[in-house]
């Protein structure tokens, strides 16, 4: 089922999780 809204929600959730991971890793790199 092609549902742009569903895809957008999935993408937002995915990038939200990715951002969280990056924020957790940043202090280790710094």
C-alpha cells in the first residue's frame, strides 16, 4: 500500500532514532 503519510511517519521515526544514537555517541567521540 503506497501511503505517503505512513512513509513519512516511518522516516521521521527512523531519523529520530538515528539522531538519538548520534547524540549518545557524540560525547564519546569528543
